[in-house]
C-alpha cells in the first residue's frame, strides 16, 4: 500500500462503462524511455550540425575583419587564423602533436589529458555530492539552518575561481598531518567540488521538501520519527530533483577542474593543454581547438555518466521534476 492510497487519495482506476454508455476514450500510452533517449540523441546531433553549419556560413559570408559597429568589433574575424574550417580542425586531430618522430596523434594526447582531468573532476564531484547532500539534510531538518546557510551557499558562487584557485593551492601546500602531504591535484579537486556542491545542495533541498503535507502528516500518524520519514518518504521523493542537480554538478566539476588547472599550473590535464596550444595558435590555429573540444567532451561524459545512476533509480522517476 502506497502513502497516497493510505491517505485516502482517490483511485486512478476507472470503473467499467455501464451498459449503453459510450466507451470512454483510452489514454494514449506514454512513450517509452528508449524512444525518448533516441529522440534526445537525434536532436543533439541536429544541434551539432546546426552549429557547424552556422560556423561555416558565417566564415563564408562575413568579412575577414569581422563585423564592426561604431569602431567596436561585435563578431569575430573570419580568417583561418581566427576561425579554422571545421574539417581542418577534424583533420588536425588525426595528425601528430609535433613534427618529432614517434609523436602520438593529437587526439591521443587530448584523450590522455582528458582522462587526467576527468579523474580529478570525479574526485571533486564525490566531495561535492557529500557536502551538498549533508547541507541539504541540515537545512531541511532545521528551518533556522536554511535561513542562515542558503544565502551564504548562493553567495559562495560569486567568488571568481581565477583568484580563488592560487589561494587554495597556497593553503594546501602548508597542510602537513603526520606523513600526509597535500598534492597539487587535491587543490584542483577541491575547487571542482566547490562548483559541484551548489546545484546538488539546492536540488537535494528542494527534493527533500517536495512531499505533500498530507503524506508527511500520514507518517506522523504512524508515529514515524525523522529517520523513517526521511528514508521512506523524503528520500524517494527527492530523486527527480536530485538527478538533474547531480548532472549539473558533474558538468560544473569539469569546469572547475579545467579552470583550476589553468590557474594553478597543474601539469597533465586539459587546462595545461589549453594554455600550451594557445601559445602555438599563430602557427597552428587548428591545433588550439583540440583541447577545447576535449573539454566539451569531458563535460558531456561527466553529465552522461550520471544517467547510469538514473537508470538504477528508475523506479523513483515516475514524475520528473519540472
């Protein structure tokens, strides 16, 4: 028996039509999730195709010096140095990174750096999940905590990472606990968690507060305490709100990791390749776009990985959050 049935909610089952009454129209079945996934992928491919077409169309029609209005350039230049052709950037991925003999292809170097950044971002995402859910539980349990913490949680996202990352690295280098030594990648993971925890905390809080009052009162009539109500009512009800927050947190963790790598100078990640290849853009403009594509792919992989968690919790996703 579900909570809604026990609370006396009206049944959704309709009685059979009486003799002589016209048959009730049957509801159209909801599309399957597999069909929705295929449609989402198809529209995603269409969106990428539209972006490529707009890129090439602007490069073809716009002046080489870009669009200038009142002495201010509002749209970029269309030279091969500023805007390489899409097929040139794709072909450059298959070529070696450098002209040295035995150099790996560019895509392999970007993929290796991407795996490094993805691992650091994953560590930051896990920390962000723990901190975000813990804050949501505290704010849901005590309204005074919500009033006191939520404004500061929102305000925390206004701090610029470019200035914040070197400070975190400086503080981390002074941490000494026994034989433990703070590594540079831990500073990057901490900054990634700093961006990841915010959407998770807000989404989890909204999900925990989403059950109807009648259901909460029903649990009280059963003499259920805080923890049974949390596990049996609030936690399942929060899933449709929490999954989008987890996807957004994963994407934010990748952004934070890339920006932190640029700010702290960490070697081996996508952020380092962005700086290194940008310095070579004057002689090899297509090469500078490779780590940008790698960072985009990392964000998609990170957000898509949460879909596996959504598949595990599919029984609690009957009503997705709006």
